[in-house]
């Protein structure tokens, strides 16, 4: 599935906003979703499953770096990189 970055970001944003226990306007594209406590370790595993199913990508242990998943922007960039490979 090839998508542009805006489409990816929109889908990731909708998912994150549904998954967090905070007001949606508090979670910005550059919010540090783990450091700020919006998503915990279980939420992270669910996020990975969502990304793999929604975008048809697979993640390896090497991909599981904080900088790939720290914000909506980072997640969108990560998905885009995976789709381009």
C-alpha cells in the first residue's frame, strides 16, 4: 500500500486520538506520546499491531527504537520509510 505522508499521518493521528486517555487537543503531532504518558507499553504493542495491519508493514526488533515512535510525526515518518523499502 503506497500512501503519501499526509494520509499516513491522518490515519496515525486518528488511531492515537482513539487510543489515548487524554483530551484530543492535548496530543499534538510532535507530542512525546510515551514521555508525556499518553501511551504505555501495552498501548505500544497495540500500536505496532495496528501499524502492521493498517499499512501492511512488518516491524523488526531493530525498528523498536524510541525515535521511531515518540510522536505522531515520528510514527508517520517511520511508516513512510517502511513503505518505501
